[in-house]
């Protein structure tokens, strides 16, 4: 083999092909980088062109990401002085590298030239993605895990905690009642909480009174302490608690009012909160029927409608509502001054209608 000239070097085609295949590069990639055709790259790899321009060899080594001497053909002593990379002039090498950086990326070789002497613009050095892709995958997985964690925390934070003001418990009492009477009492529940919640509702009735019937049934009752307890699941159970209360015939001392107290214990995810029962908290003891709002000894149309509107849907109140209706029909009632018991007056119009005409 004839020695190469001063501006050419002998390349090892088998070595070039081996490095290219090992790095997963194509002949088109090398051709674009060096500025020659793919046919030229094929001739170099198949040893059909053993000697090429030095500057092309430098660009080829840059494309393969190896040192120049790794692609040069091993020569004898006569050729070693021409082909050994130590014989490069540093000035020429720097000039070639600078020229390579200034050329436009992706340029193609000029047409009409089929040999390796064609010189064209070469793209900048390729970024070694194959070396960093494991790190990129790792970073991507970490980012996905962080994103999922942030999303989960955001959802948890977006779900507001239950506050006492989210629950309303309103007690409904008649304005007044006579000693010995039975009166209806309601506890109306409403929730603005974002989820179904359970609570224990405790109602403390006045001393001396007792429950006649309760709906829904109590979970716990302590008669000696006058305490009633329900467990309620808002969103599943009834939203109204009701009980019929018996007032004693004799009221202690000069007491003119009976007082009620109540509260709800609500368990949240982080704490337990308490909510007081609001609404009516006392009832006047007077010589009048519970449905007689103005306490005038009779029940008018507005009063009977108000009684049915408020208590009509509760089964345990059917008896006292029927009694109120009878008073409304008969026109009035009277109260025994000794016992405080209610008795219905006879309707004078009804008596007159039953008399036979003379």
C-alpha cells in the first residue's frame, strides 16, 4: 500500500464500521457530520478508499466520539510519521475545529461530487443521549411521584374540615302549656358539612318531666338525670328528632318556666367538636293549651293550621293534634284552677243545631 500524502491519512474501515455499529449510528449521520455522501462513508468502511483528507478524518472521529488515532490504520515505520496523530500541527487542528463549530447544523454535501474530497458544513458535536437516558428516566419517575404526592395532598387539603357552624340543631317548643299537659317537642337537624357525619345528641329535659313517646327511639336514656341520647348519621337517618313530654301537674314553688338544654358531640378526622342545640330553650307554665298561641281560651283557624304544619308529620303527635283539633271544632276549652287540666267546652252552635224546632 502506498503511503498517504501529507494532507491525507490512512483510515481503518473495519474499525470505523465497528465503532459506528457499537454506538448505534447510521452512515447518513456520519455523512451529514463529515459533509460527504453515504456512498463515500460506505467506501471508507469497505476499504475502497483507504486514504482520505486529514480534515475529513478529524470530523469523522468527532462524529464517532473517539480520538483520531482510533480510526487510523496501523502502519509501518515508513508511514508512521505521516499518519501518527502526534504529527498534527496544533494550529491546523484548532483551525479545523473552529471551522466545524461555525458551520450550519444539518447541512448536506454538495451534489455532483462522489469522492471523499467534498467539503461541506458539518453539524456540531452530537449530544451523547445514550449516556444520560438512564438519568432522564430516573428524573422523570421522581417527578411523576412528586406530582402524584402533591395531587393527593391537594385533594386532602381541598376537603374542608367539619366546623361546628356546619351543623344546625334547632329545638321547637310551644310557647306555653298548662300543668299536667302533654306537649310536642322537636329537634330539627341540618348539615352543611361536605360529607355524611355521625353525632351523639344529648337532650336534657326539665326536672319533674318525663317522655311519653320518642321518635326515633333513644339509644340511651337516664331518667334519674332527665337525659335523652340519640346517635344520628346525617345523610342517612331522620333529620328530625321528636318526643312527647309530660309536664307534672304540680310545679315546684313559683316556677313559671321550664328550661331545656342540649348539645351534639361530633367526631372529625382530627378532633371531637361540640355543638349546642339552639332555638327554643324554655316554655311558659300558664293556664292555657299548648296550641293556643295567644292563650285566649280557644284555637282559631290560624293556630290549628300552624300546629298541623309544624307537628303534623310526626306520628307520635297524633293524639295531641287530635285533641287540638277537637278544641278548634268545639270552639274553646277551660282550665281547672286546681289541677290545671284542660277540658273542652261544648260548642253552643252544635247544641242549638241538635235541638228540634218548636
